C-alpha cells in the first residue's frame, strides 16, 4: 500500500496548532510511546533466546498491551505504539485494537535485529515488510519509526536515508547518551529536523535526557524508569517541560508491567536491567500519566510545526496525509 494517499487520523483540536512558525509552548503534549514486543524479543536477552524458539514460547504481549490500553483509557490519553512487525504478523487483531482506540500505529522494524548488525539491503527489506504489514492491517499510513534497542548510531545513520525512501517522516531512535549497545552521546536532545547522508532530511525526536551538572541523565522511560527513583525521573522530565520549555518523548514496553513473565537465564547485568522493579512499574506509570500531559508523537511534532512540508492537512475530511 502506498503511504502517499493514505489518510491518518487527526484530531480537530490540533488544527489550531499546525504551522511552521508555531512558537514552543507548554500546551504541546509530551509523546507517550510503547514499543510493542514480547519479553523474548529484548536485545539484552537475545544471546540467551534463539529466534527459532520465539513461536514456541509463552507469549504475553497481547495481554500486557491490552492492560496498557485499559490504563490509557482510564487516563483518557492517546499514545504512539511502535509495533514490531513479527508481533503484527502473529497478532493482527492487537494492532487493530490499538488503532481503533485512537492511538498512533508506528513501526518498530520486523525482526528486532539491531540496525547496525544488518546490511542496508536487509534493513530496507525488513523495514518495508513491517511498514507494509502495519499499513495493510490498519488502512492508514505509518509515519514514524523506532529502531530495535535504539540502534541507529553514528555508524548506522545510513538507515535514515532508507526510512525517508520508504516514506517515513519521523524517527525516534537516537538516544543522545553513552551506552554499551546504543547512543550518539553528543546528538541533539530536542526534536528537530536533521540532515541525513543522502542530502535530504527527516524529523528526529530523540529519547528524553535531562541536563544535570553538564551531564545527560536518561529519563526517557524503560529500564531507566524502573531503575531510577521515580522522583528523579519526575525531576528530569519536569525540567525539560518547565526549564527548556519543550515536550519530551517517553517510552515503555508491554513486558515492563508484567512481573509474572517467565524468567530467562541470562547474565547478571541483563537480568538486572530486565527484571528490576517490574512490580513497581505500573504504579509509577499511573503516577506519571497523572502528572504530565501526553499525546501521540505525531501530534506533538505537528504541534511543534516540525512536520510541515511532510504532511498535508485536508480541510474537507479533517485528516492528515503524508506527501
Ligand atoms: Zn524493541
């Protein structure tokens, strides 16, 4: 399906905010994002879980994602779900359930292989497969992409060329921190339009970091949300909204609210990163949803004026089209 003529939902309330010269203001929503994958897809556990075993393992992604949908319903909040193609192929009804509730469907690749471990040809093929699958299921254009384990790093920036070629208009894969598996430590921290190797550009919304004493503190969610005390995450996110006067992007995985998930034998570090504070995560998420304003990544970028020129608002049907 071509993304060129496919409408995506667009709330009427956002119409007033569209514009290239829109000033930053605190009414812009922070992006609530979910990477829809199962516990056995996680990069930290990958050395201990063979891909061939995925279909025979107990899957918990549908139940956990439905729980997240119920929580978001309670708080009347919409978010962006970066769905793994493998999950969409196994559970297409889950993708429909997410979309029908007004959330944005975006792409998390197909195989959860790290981008920098793929050739450009492999990356093109699997990303096209995932995007086409999601668009066929929902009937709407998929505009956003997030790489497995934030694996768009300095050596794999070529992937951004391919994303533009495939019709994506924004990416949220760059983590501007130092980490053993991902990160571009000196990358821009705010959402911005960035030049890419082929001379074109794409909108990038980096994962949230707060600045403290000249250092970058990752407060974007996921393992950091579980490992850091809640007050520190809250302080960091508040500082982005109130001191830097801009929205942040926050992420979580469905398995992070599931303390009963099967345990996988793995290294001490991987077990620490994956299992710590799973039992506290849902309560923290509820608190976060009550304390910050959230919406989809797409709507946040439209409100910031960053998608001007890449999407077209149609007055007649109140929908947004990628161009
Ligand atoms: Zn992932």
